[in-house]
């Protein structure tokens, strides 16, 4: 079976785009083939800084022949019908059609149209240029003379050549005949820019990979990563050191070289005064080099590993020396930042935060810090944190944003704050909170547990969430520029993993919205009023009502995030809906406990049968209420029930008992107990449906039986809205 | 004659041994590629891109090849002559080729070879760096060019300038001359660079030429620059730019613009004044954005005017 080899060679492709581009190329080509009925055995795509390549193995040489029979008019039909038939079937005359006899319909014409399958080569020649023209690069450009014309080809950087061959293993493959903007597909490519500058001829995938390898190009990024990682580990090991591994950096570095050559450089030990993370950040961000540590310790060693793209004629001496020089200059800068920062106490940096705009509608970082501090303070009782420490940590939490070090390396935010705080003798809990208040950053990040950290971390996230709700910039679809979903997940994890009892709407949102409301009113509209006038103005604005609406909207957002979070842990989303459908459910810990208990209950026979009974009752009620045009929501009359069937009486008694017990259990937050109480209803409900006719002839009896069903509906609402439960 | 030549053989103009040798070599190299070798623009600019030979000539359909040194001023980067790598005044070598030739990368590498960077010994890399100038309303895609881990040049394919699509696209190369010279001379401190290639008494260092200036201008930029005057100058330049654009506007709506370049000078002026004000720390974060937008509006208007001139390809 023939194979396709495709290579799109260009000037240097940004490292961060390579993997995605290879995936896209594979998907676009194979999808286009499959769509046209061409199946294949396997496909693999590759990327280096200078090329995207694709191998599609096991394609048929041509598509399937198609035979189609088209039924025409009966023999002797009017001329118009005959002509129409000839035209649509592509026949010159009726001689080319066959006549078929049908016992019922008589004789009629049939045209047999045979279409041979198209040659795969032709189909590729049609597909490939379209894919090149519409390739989904995140950013693309025009270049050269062609760019003067509208509709010029766009590529990530200038596209220089295309190799496209198709054919079986045993023969010389064909070139797929196409061109894009003057670049014709062929069999010529180039290897490493410096180590093998001559043109190379390739025929099919196997010899392509080998030819590239000879021309100092490792096509597969996984192999390049492997080479870099192993060589780096070996180099470190030979010096008694250990590589500080970094997958993100490895991926990036592998996208910057076609032929990795790993070298080891050193720097002056005196730089080790600088915090290790800052050294690492400098060397990583600016030089794309790995740092090393003393074997078996956390102590950095004054050495780094660089990955060059060249087998240099001096064995890499000049390259190492050059890199060492740049690292030295960078570390001198970092040391300067470090020394300068140490000279200014964090609290003295607060005024600077007032000059930094956080968001044009939400004011400065300084204003944000004040809000975070007041909110964190409001949380201290719930979290049992020392209010003095919380206040201090909240106020210092953002001060490292205006340090030189964080200005240079934003990814060190928090960490530098903690370092500087420890250095100036802050309480260790305050220092830790400065770093940890950003946490958890993602679904797998560590959740702070120290109460001071928890208070500031919650306040930080709630301030962002309520702030953006306040100015109506909520996430939509895939757009979430302020990472609000992540912030909400952070709040959820902080609450659940610390077993915190907090009312979101009534307590947290309220406090946070208030901070925004006062600030906004004050800054924008009433900057020059007295405090009395301001209070009056606040009342007129209707801040509270506004905040309530927003609070409920934000709670719905939390419910969605909680669903995602619990679904990942295996919970059913319909159970979460069933619990949130009850009024006043904004204590996340209780919501989760309730969902868990409900889930366990529904796993039991009693639970499943009660749910079935509930559904039956709800159905009957729906139909009858519609028929009667009114709700049957009155309490059942026990005396009337007592005169009816024994099952009716039994159900009335059971409902009264279960409702009361479940309600008491819920009040005591014993959800399992509430479920147990409900489970006692199963037998009487089953018996009721078996023996009792709801639609009795006696209207009073019928009404009372419907009221009984309604009482069942009400009893289940003690724990959840059963109507939301699926199955 | 015994006193024949005052130019002694002690002066070495190889690119590896003198700063000016490096400049001369680059000029010869790009002259051989058909570039017009221009002299620096006679105004204060933040980068070689501001020179009308790049900004304006990048617009319109006419082919254009030029190379020049441009002294560049970044008031905020002043370090009173105390930092071995940072300067508030430095030199860029700028090459602009419109349309970019298909082998621009190879030409660039050949120019490195010409100035003494042995491509068999040094690790040259093209690392993604998309260039954008908010004040010029310009952007392009390209790379920073690394030599052994050090950024020595910017390589950009202009996609848009002054808010207009570049058609055709121009390729722009910007060499950081001091950095490159430090590299080829093997010097760690910019002030130690050999400027003229002389030895002994004949040796003139970069510090001999510029150290005092760095000290004085750092003082000026951070401490003394007259902000009231600068605010006035900004407004004046902005107004003058508009005035010249109006005065030179095509008459009857069909002709050519007659004063695009003088107007653009005022845009350059406004941009530099803004940089000075920024260095003095008198522009707040929010104001900053609005100043940048004001300069960009001027740049756009000048670009539009240029496209109505012969140089801009107007018929």
C-alpha cells in the first residue's frame, strides 16, 4: 500500500507552536482523506524548528469505483421526459440505456453509470494546497514579492519548500503535483542550516528520516527531548551534580534545535546569595538553560546546562564561554535587583500600589489590597485565624509586585514576597500567606491549610470574582481572560478541603460586594461628599439589591464550577442540581455532604424504589393538577385518611413521621439520617400504589389522596429536589 | 616625504578590533547588496525604526533598500555610566529591504560572518520574537537572533506600519552594535570597547567617547529635564504635526500630499519628548496609554499622507 510523505519547510517556527501545528497537519490531511473515502493504516506528524512533516501510511492507490443505476422513464414516455433523463444521466442517446422489465410497471429505461475511483495522487494534489492555504497558525504573516498582491499565501514564517511524494515502497514514488503561491512540491529539502547546508533528495518517509539524520536533523521531538534530557543528566552526574528537571523548558528547548548538543557552563559561586528560584527564573527565562543542584540536596550548584544547535569545531568552547558571559550579566542584574529590593521594607511599598491600575473599572492594586484586607478580616472568625496576622498578611500580599525582582520575573510573585517578608522578620505565618494566597492555582495545586493563608487566599479570589461580576465582565464560552473559573475553583477547594462552614451569598459575597460598592460609589460619583452624604447616596444607589442579584448569579456560577469539580471526583451532576434547587443552598460544604448522602441513598434498593415512587407520584400530581387547574398542596387530612384503605392510613402515618424525622436530621446536618428517614417511606409508598386508587369516585377522598402524594413530594424536598434526579 | 601618512598602521579597522571597524564592515556588506547607505537621521529617536527611511519607506509599493547607523535614545535606560551593559544612548545598525529578498536569513548570516562571527564556532539561533511598536502603529513577525545565548539582532518581517498593511512586506534587521562589538572584541564592559582600533596612545575607547555623556544625560533624563517645557513641547509638536498635514494636504482632493515628511518629524519629536517625560516619572500609568495613543494617531496620519506622495507610490 502506498504512503504519503509531506514536508513543509520554512524559516524558524516558534517553539511553542510546533507541537500543535504537527497535530493540526495530521488531522487536516487525514480528515480530508477520510471525508473523500480514503482510509489509511497509520499517520504520524513531526515538527522541528524548520519543518513540519507528515507520514500517512497504507493509503489505497485509488478510490473505490462507483457503479450507480439510475432509473428512467417507462418505454414510450413523452420526449421531454426522455431528454431530461438522458441529460441527467449523461447519456448521448437511448441506445446507451438498458431496458428493464417489471411485472407491475412494464418496461422502463435504466442508465448504468460507472465512475472509476479517483487516483489518490490526484486527490492529494487537490487536498494539500487547500490545507497549506488555510492552515490554522495562531499568528501568520505575508512575505516577499508575493505580499504585494492581495490573497498572498500566509504562513507562520516564510515557507521555503514543499516535499510531497506518494507511492508504494517498492517503486520510485510520484511527486504529488501541486504548487502554492509559486512553491512547487518536489523531492528536494535541506538538512541542518549550518552542519549540512547542501540540498538533499528524498523519496519516501524511511529514507527521508535517514537522510535528515545524516544531514544532522533529528525529526522527532520526543527523540530530541530524550537526547537533551539524558545528555544533561550525564553531564551533571559527571560533576557530582543533578539536573533540576523542567518539562516545560525541555519542550521549548527541543523546539529550538534540530540537532541538540548539550553543554555545561558555570558561574561564580558568589551569585548563590540570590534566592534559588530567582536564579532559576533568570537562567530559564532569558537563557533557556537548565540549572543544576548539588546531588541529593536542594542546594543550587553554580552551573547550568545549555542546549546548542551546533557541533562546533572547537568542541563548544566558544559557545559555552559566550553563554557563561550572558548568564553572568543576567545574574549581575538579578543580584542588583535582590540587593536593591532588600533595602526597602515591604510596608513602605504600599503607596506605590496606589499608582498601579489593576483594572480601569476596578481601580488600583492599592484599592484592591484594601478590599482584600477588609474581606480577609471579616473571615477571621469563620476560619479561626489571628486577625492581626491576617490583616498584616493581606496588606503585604501584593507588595512584591513593585519589587525589581518581580518586575523582571512576574512568575516569582508571591515567592519573592515571602522571601522578603521572612528577611524583614515577619511572623512565619504572614510570610507563608504572602506566597500561598495565590493558591490553589489550578486543579492539582496545593491548597493552603494554615488559617492566615486560607483567609487571604479566599479574600483574594472573592475580590476578583465579585469585582468582575460587579463590572459585568463574566467569562463567556472559551473566553475567561481573568481566569475567573480558576478563581472560583480555588474558592471551592479552599472551602471543601479545609472543611469550612461559610455562607457564600449571605456572608462572603455580601462583604465583598460591599467593598466594591462603597469604593465605586465613593470614587466615581461621590468623591467630594461628606460621610453622611455618602451613606445617603449609597442608599439611593440601591447597592444592596444590586449585590443580591449579582450574588445569586455568582452563586449559579459557583454551582457550575462545583459540578465540574465533583464530576471529576465521580459525583452525578443531576444530584448537585437536585441539591442546589433547594432554596438557600450556599454553604458549599453542606451541599457536598448532602450530595454524597443522596448519592449513597440512591445506590440502595430503598433509595431507587423511593425515587420510582416519587416519580410516579409527581406524574400523577402533574396530570391531575393540570386537569383540575389547581395545585393539590393542602396538607392531607389524617382523619379522612384513617377512614380510607389501610395502606392509605399507613402512608399518612409514615409521611408524618418521616417528614418530621428527616427535617430534624437535616437541621442537625445528619443527611444520612434524613435519607434513612425517607427510606422508611418506601414500603408504604409501594403498598399505596398497589392497593389504592388515587382517582377515587368520592371527590373528597380523591383530593386527600392527591394531598398525600403531595406530602410525599414535600417530604423528599427536605433533602433534595427529586424532580431534578435522572433515572 | 618623511611625514608621509598621518594615518598609521597602528589603526586596525578589522571588525573584531574596533567599534568603527564593525560599522564600516556592515556598511560595506550591505552596500554590496545594493542598499543606499544613509547617515543617521538628524533627530532624537528611540530606535532605528523611527528613521523615515524605515517607517515611511516601508509603506507603499515602491522597492527600497537602505542601511544606516542610527543613534538611539532610551532615556529610561540611563545608568549614570555605572552599568556595563545599559546605555541611554546607543547605536543601532538598521537594514531595510522592501520587498524582503527570499534569502534574507542567509544574507543576515553572511553579514555576521563578515564581522567575524565564525558560524562553525558559534551557535546562532532564531528565537521567536514578534515585534510591535504601539507608538508607530506597527507590528511584524520575526525573531531575536541569538549568538551563543546572547541577543545580537532583531529580525522582523513588517506586516503593518502606521496602521497600514505593508504591501509588499519589508524585511528589517536591527543590529545592536555595542553588544555585537562587545562580543567580537571579547569585552565585558561596553566602556572598554576599542572604538577606533588604535593601540597604545592611539587607542580610543567607547568610554573615552561616551562615558561622560552617559553620566550627564542620565542626570538630565532622571533629575533635571524641564518637564513643564517638555509637556509644552509635546503639545506643540502634536499641533505642528497636524498643521503641516493640513497645510500639505492635496488640493482639490486629487493631487499629492506635499508635506508628509516635515509632519512626520513632529511625530518623531512628540515620541521622544514622551520618552523623556516617562523617564522623569511624571506620566501616570493611565496617562501613559493615552500619550502612546496620541503619538500613534500622528504616526497614522503621517503614514496616510506619505501614501499620497511620490515616495509612497501615489500615481
